[in-house]
C-alpha cells in the first residue's frame, strides 16, 4: 500500500485582500523509503503544502481534497486524533533552527517532551532515549549537551537537535522544510547526509522542500516543481534533469549560477515576480513571465501532459 | 575623487586585526577574546570585483564593518583611494563616506519602514553637504532609473516592494553618491534564484556603466564565481587562499577551498558524488593556536601543521595560499 497519497489537495487562505489559493489541485504519492523533493520560489506554496499535510495551517486556512496516510484520510481526523498522528506518524523539521526551538528550555527537555507524551516513557527512560538520539544525530558529548540551552549550540547543532526531535517517535514520514537553508555549505552537506542515512535506516518516507535545485537533485528520487500553488512539472529526478520540459523549470535552472560555468555567460533571468495568489490569472499562472507565452496560455489553463511514464508537465 | 591616478588601488587593507573582548567569567580571571580578524591583507584595483568567501564565523562581516569604518580597528590599516581611514573620527570620516558605500544582506531590515523610498535613497547625499532640492530630486530619479525602478516610486514605502525590488532600492542608495567602492555583504542570499539572477546582472551592468569597484561577500561560491575577478577564501579570521577566480576555482591550492568547492551541490549531477568531507564546525575563535588555523578539520594534517603556521605564499601567478602542502593539494586536482 502506498504510504502517503495526496489527491486534489487545495489550500485556501482568507486574507484581508480576498481569498488566496495557496495550493491548487496537488496530487502526489510517496512510498516507504522514498524521497520526494518539492522545489520552487518563495510564495509558490511549498511550505503551505507541508503545513497542510501536518494539519498545522493557520486558522484562516482551509484544506480540501484527500491526504491519505496508510489508507486513512487525515482531513477527516479530529484535532485530538491529529495530535496523536503528529510525531508518531508524521514529523517535520522546520527551516529555522534558531526560532523553532524554545529558548527557555534545555534541548534535553525539548527532545524528551514528545517521548513522554507519545510513547509514555518515564522521565529516566526518556532521558536515556534523548541521549541516544543526540548521539545518533552526531552531537558530541550528548550526556552533557542534553542540559544545554539552544543558544549554547551552533546553527548546525541546533538543526541536529531538531532532527533528533523529529525522529524521536520513529515517524513514517519526515517532512523537511528547507532544512539547510540557514546553514553553510559544509554544514549543509553534513545535515543532508545525516537525514539521508536516517531515512535509509528507518525506511521512512522523506519530503524534502528546498529552493535549491542542487540540493534537491542530489538528494531525491522524484521531484515536484511548484509554481503559483500548483505543480508544473513532476517526475523522477534523473528524468527531470535529463530533459527540463516546463519553461519555469528551465528558467529556474538557467537563473542559477553554477560552479565551473565561468563568467562569460550572462545569467538568464525570469522577468517579473511570482503571481499574486489572490488574483490568479485565468490561464497558465506562468504566462506573464514565460518566454513562450501565447494567447492560448493567457486564457486556458494547460492540461497536464505525460511525457513518459514517470514525468509529467503542465 | 576622480583625480586619483589609476594605479592607486581603490581599497588597500594591510594587516587588519580585530579582536573582541569577552566579558570576564570571574573577578580575577583574565577576559577572553574572540579573534575575529588576525592580520588580513589585500588590495582591490579600480573597476574590479573582489569576492570574499568562507563559512559563518570566519570574519567576513567583521572585515566588511572594519573596511567601512563602522567600528574601531585594533591595528592595521585600511586605505581607500590612498586615504587612511583607520583612526579617523566620525566627523572626519563623514565627507569621505561618499566614496565608499555598503549594501546589506537583509533587504527587509536595512530599509527604514517609516521613510519613503525617495528619502531613503537621498539620505547619503547629506554627507555631501547642502545641495538644492531640485538637484537632489534629479539625482534620486537618475539613480532609481539606473537600478530599474520607476521615478514615481519615490513616494512609496518599502513594504510596497518585493524582496528583489528592495535590494534594488538598497543598491540605489549605495550608488547615489557615485562611490568608487561598494561593499556588499551577502546582497543576494535572501533572494530567490530568479530574483537573485536579476540583481546579480544589475550589479554587473552597473559596474560596466559606472566603473564601480565591488568588495563582494558571500558564502555562495557559484555567485562569487559569476561576479568576481578575484577571490579570497577566509578561515578563522585569516585569508587562507587568494587568487584570480579562474585559477582559484579550477585549481585550488588550499584543502579548505577544495572542500568548500566540493560541498556545493550541483543540479543534474545525479546522486551523491565522491568527495572529501569536512567534519565539525568553525571552532576555536576564542583561543590562540600554534600552527595552521585549519589543523583541526584538515583531512591531510601533519605534525608540521600543528607546530608551524604556514605563511601565505605564492603558488602560481597572482595566486597565494597558506598551506604547507599546497603543491600536493593542487596536484590532487
């Protein structure tokens, strides 16, 4: 059975300017031990998708569609039931390790919290488990570190603590929302390696959200490129990079400065900025910035075309 | 200051040292220090871009603040267009500030939300002394146009703009005094790839148009390679390698540079590549050590590295590296 199956996921946010369609008709699935990458610019709906999966949307948000985890639709669950699922089945690593840890509690206490809550461990057991987890994510002297406050740790170590917390109850799916964006390349390397190793050992499903095509390319099995709240291109990672089909993916790739590609060539830019989610254009959302746009694009949303068995573009 | 002859470097930094004192841990203990800059030396020629790369905590931003004379320097000299700025008072610096301007990392935090764009952009003109309102408006309009904003944007407030546009406003503010040198501290790291490309292209165009010199700080090696003529790699407050971008990126002579280059993920390269990996973080800024600053994390460390500090020596034309075994590192590439 498919571990996670998302069908027609829509997220609507009621803002003061009107209704913003943050996520539109998203379909994807994830198997055990598989990694899915979600790429796109800020405001394209990446994080909203993650929050919708976790059931953590802000109050003005509404989700429709289906999120099936192990065959059960999460959108039909009550808040109390979701509390049990979060942590046990679904866990998330947030973008900023600086702000997502509580500064007035020791990291030990923060790791022990889900253990005692979800697994019903005693204080001593939870403590021993927290030490084991810290050791597992590669923090030196875990026995002493457990009494440290977040400000006493470096950015990379804080992110490791976040990973330890997310792993504490052995979730089925780990969602990592830009886990390395705030970190240096060398530390990013270590953290990604760690996440990969843990995912393999535990056989979890991983959703890796990033704006960095490089990170996604090296760490995922399949990719979903999002733009204006919708998926514009999906497929196996190798297939996507073999042949970029959607003009947005092509633009994103061309805009990236690449090592060893020297300085003669000018960076190709995508003109303009991401569309306003409140007043989405009638046709393809990428029309205004697309070098290939024609009259059809302006008026009719493009259908999703299968390019081959595991690669589709809108 | 266009009267300067062309061979005077726009920026000349010699042996710059900056140590921050830490609070005493007890009444009788000696206070510790953070050794942020330990003798940094480099020059930037007119119209060139000089990149500085390194991990967080290696002293990049401290260097920027010291070059901009925004804080006191412990020792060493910073000459801008041949004029020493270390040791000058703020009043003495004020008329000189028109020649060196800065662009900050965060386009949200660096623009005052209560001021209109016109006022923000015109602010550095105050250092030029009294000028007429008409002249001021003319220069604001001119500079806004050159960064790709509209003249009517002057009455808007920063919150009405996107991140990329805000960074354009910050660039306009830096450009308005027609500076020789612009120090840019991570100017594109807060932006999306597509917007980042627009801003990088703009910076390149402005250099062609105005001949301005950049000191460009970034942790993103690909961005530095795209924009800069020369690069210095910093580690623990020291330059460990310096050279022309082409040479340094194709043939790094310091193990740290090699590892940094290897750590950059490459799109479309498939699954993980084989490479040397770096353990640990930037450590030990608070202790003085004997020998090479990179010894704790270096994969090829030898006894010599622990006892003797490698000097920054020439490994090729215009290419310096501080490693005892730089020939070995180069050969491995």
